[in-house]
C-alpha cells in the first residue's frame, strides 16, 4: 500500500513570487540526482514523437532502411520509426504522379499551339513554365517517403544508466560567437549555463566557447558563468528544472515540477532568482568594469608603455586578444590565440553539496555539485590570412578539443541557442548507438530549429515549419537531412573526413591522410584521431597544461595551420562558402554517411529569431547566396559519386538551385505591364484553354500541399506564411543573390554577408516592438516595383473598361 501511494502522481499548485508550479511527479526525487549522481533509469521518457495515430504508424526499421544491420545483439531498440499511413501516403503519391502527367500534357499542348503573334512573350513564358515544372519535380521527388524517427529515452536509460550497464560515450559541446553586441552576451551566458546543467553524466561531456572576436568581455563572462553555475546547476538537478537557461526559466509563469523537494522549491527559487539578477548586473557591467580597470592600470603606468592603452585582465596581466582601443597585435583580426580552461574536468565520483546553513541557504546535501569542463578558445588572427569565418573557428575548436577532451561525439550551437530540454544530449545518442539500419554509419543527428520571441502569427515565417516538419521528415526516408548549422550532434570521425566503417577502417584512412599531409603538422593532434573515432569511449581528462600542451594548442589554433592541408574541403567544416553547414553535410553524404532528423517534446533546443524584417531578409540572402555558391563549387550534387542516394542528389540539387527561379517569377510578375501598352498581347492562345490548364495544375499543387499539411502536422497558417514569405524572398532577396553570384563568377571575389543581429530584451509591454518595426532595406526595391506595376496595370485595365 505504501509503495502504491508513493508511486501515485501528485498534482497541486504552489504560488509564490509571481509564478505557479504544477507538481506532477512523485515526492521521491523523480527529477533529482540519485546517490550515484545519475538520473533514475526508465523514468525520463520525453515525448515519443510518434505523432497522431491517424497519420503515423510504427514500422520496423528494416522496412525503410536498405542494408539494415541486425547488430543489436538482442538488445532493446533505442529509437522507433514511423511512416505515413497508406490511406494518406498512397493518394499523396498518386496526386504527385497525376500532376506530373498534367504538366507534361500542358507543355505538349503549348508547343502544339505556339503563339506566333507574341513569339517573344510566348518563349519567355514557356521557359519560365519549364523551369517551374523542373524545380517542382526537384522539390517533390524527395518527399515520396516521409519517415519519422523518435528516440526512446527510457530504453537508453535502461541500457546505460543501470547498476551493471555500460557508460554513455563522451560529448564535446561547441558554442560559437563573434560579437558581444550583435550577439548579445546575455544569450551566450544563458546558452553556456543551459549546457552545463544538461542531464548527461557530468564527467562525460565538456563545453567549449569559441570567441572569434577575441574580446576580454566574453572571457570574463565565462568566469562569471563558472561562479554562478556552482549554484544554478545543483538547483536544476535538485528540482528537475526545465528549461535550464535561467532567463527562459524565470520568464515562465507556469512550469511543471518534477523534482524531489517540493517543500523547498519556493525558498530555493527565490534565492536563486535573486542571485541570477545580481549575476545579470555583473554581466551587463562587464564593458564598464573592464574599461575602468584598464584605465586605472594604464594611468598607473605613468606613460611607461606610451601609445598603448592596453586592456587588462583581473589578475593584472594584459589581455592577449582584442583591446578596447586597438593596437598592434591587439585588434580585431590581429591577435594571438587563446585557450583557457575555466572549469577543469571533474572527478568520476559524485561530490555532494553541503546542508543548509547561514552561509549556504540551499540544502544541497543530496545533490551532485560537480560541473562539466568549460573551455574558452579564441583562435589566432593575422592580417593577410583568410580566416574562413565560422567554418575556420569550428575547425580550430575541433582540433583544440581533440587535445583536451577528444569526445567521440560533438554537438554544435549558435550562441543564441540554449538547451530547452535537459535530455537533449541523450536523445541523439539513441540513434548514434543503435546499430539498426547501419547505426555506425550515422554521421549526424539534426534537430529542428525552434525560436523564442516570434509573434503569434509568425509574420516573417521564422519558424519555417514547412521546411523543418515537412521536407526534413521526407529526407529521413533517404540518406537523411542536410546539416543546418546548429542543434546538431556529429560523429567526430565523420568530421575528420573518415569514410563510414563499411567502406574501410578508420585507422587505415587516418594513416593514409597523415601520410599525404592532409591533416596538418601537429603530430599530437593526429595521434588523438583514432581514439576520437571510438564511439564507446568517454572524454580524456586533460593533462596539466604545461608548456608542451600549450604549444600544441597554440599550433592547432594558429591562423596558418590549414595551409597546404585538406582542412576546409575534405576535413572539417567546408570553407569558401556562406552555407558551410549544408556543404559540410553534403560532403558526409557524398562519402556514404547517413543522417537522422528527429524532434522531441519539449523542443530540444530553442534560439532567437532575427530582430525584424530587415534582419530576416539579410538572413535569407545569406542562405540563398550560399546555396548558389554551393552549386558553382566542388559541392555540386551533380559531381557526387555513386554513394549519394539518387533522390538525395535530387534534394541537394534543389537546395542549391532554388534561387534561380526568381528570374522567371520576376518576369511573370511584370507580365501585366503589357496591358499598359496594348490589348493584343496574349501569352497563349486559345486563352480560355490555357487558363483552364493553369487553374488545374495550380489547384493540384495546393491539394498536394494540403496532404503535406496533414502528415507533417503543420497548421494552415504555417503553410500560408511560408507561401507568403516565399514570394517576398523570390521577388526581393533571390534576385540579389543571383546578382551576387554572377559578380563572383565574373570577378572571382567572394560574397560578403553581414552577421544577423538578434533581438534584444524588451519590456513585457513591448515584447514585439523590434519585430514590428519596419526598416528600409534595398532588398525590398524589386518587390515594390512588382507591386507598383501590378497595381498600375489593374488601374489602367479598369479605366479602359
């Protein structure tokens, strides 16, 4: 009877300090650490992701994966696979075939009825229709077999968290940032805090921040993070806090409670929130604090270092990175490399906190207070070098992490993203460690990008759900989704350019690359590569950072390390392209690797959307321009070998050519101008039959779209916003991307894309103030011209009538 009562769920509400808590777990520590410092097994299943029973049905992985391996050894499977019900999938496929036939019939009819009175207009229209049909085929063919895969976290816990089970492998978490103003530093510290508090064995993962601006502000922010994390992380473990980014957690007025100390939540919450507010004050004042300190130190020098207004660290040494007032070797794009271990690798045994006291108001006596390893990195920058933006920073971090922790798996974040679901690091492991369907051949697991700060109607289509919840599920039925820059777990070996196990051993490939000098001159780094390819290992506790280790770190983060190597092409993140993420994922798929798209509830990661329409348009410009760069590079899908799945090749071809459609859309949008000059111009005769064909093929594509709305789970508003913003992009942004690409082909100069500014914190009453602000941007000129021409044509037509 007692056990039954303890297992029963309790539901009650606690109100204090303006927040409400739904207590839905039992009172026996359902969300806190156990005595061994781990989370309790089998009790943490988060969202099966199976979707609605009227759309998705569970299937065996062997039914959807060619060459599936039964190497699970009788173990429970770690993920589940779903496909669309036949009652939806078969009509969907039939409509795609019917529309394809209708398009072919339409083209045949147009050729038989060529309009000789307006031959130039007919030719332009026919070319546009051919391209529209071709691009539709490229977009539609990869969607024939949508597949949903969902992690089974309970099965993972049973296999790896039991008393006699194995250990979860190591994970290195990469976070990248450049500018503490355009990328507000508060976002970065919240990202790091959410990572440090993740539900993963604390001694089996490490966090790295790459500061590509080399600013002391970011470094000292990480020092503050390390201090505050000593309170925040145990608080999260004790009370099962979700989400574990304090800014997001404290902003929520209602939250489910799954911790084991409900009676202490109110006082603990109040104390931690007060400490967080003080922490934010210190973070916000870093610019001022550092400048005042530097002025004081520089003044005390009495002109000893005349002409140098150095930026000084708290310990009285000069900051080796970028100074507030730039000087030789201390300016943006010119500074030494920096690697600082802020939090050392923890011990393997739990370390419990202290009981409540006057100096320690939180009772942490049953909570593991260890913190994961935290490392600050700023690679060397020198004039005259192409530092390759984010891709170069990621490759430098990849090499440095190999010398410090060398985890076999890597997760990368943008600095404005945070861990929204504490089990987000466990979910991708379900796919990486399950050998069904060639699990060892999985290069990466991609999560959807979800955003905060988006208005309820998502007027700028920031969520992009048609792409994430539709197209990505379709690619799951092929080799897998493309890589999308953030919220992705990688297999380290795949990043090194090693081919999947079925094509050769990692040891022989690494040896061959080293012999060909493809990996660079650091023997210390090369010697770590084989260990990094072992998916069963933990992370390597770093040795004491003596002069030899520091020298190795300086070498692998040097700006010239990549010279004469395969880094940026066959090794690491790909260079010389704006969409280095898609090109990097393509390289892996071309080698024969597979990938997985999955989601979980609550969402694994959340980020910040562009601040307004202007920033959103520049973001789309960077994506579309980078796509065209990919088509005109060695990452062209047409040049890939036979290891790339045929329909995967079609998907990549569509991703790299879609901006070209703007040429024909723009001309079609301007066709009404002909009515301003003459009533005799017709695109096609007989016009009535032509109109019927158009209505038919357009109606069919919308019916197909409704089927996609059904199986992807998006709303009609999501679909309409996607169509609306697609036209804005196609008339305004894509033409600029095509122009940039043409200039690059003729001049050989690369395309410079600006960093997207993120939304800053606003008052509650002005939550979407920045979002609703319309700022003029030249990208809107083509769209305005199209609107003016069409309104003018309608006006003239009405006047004539």
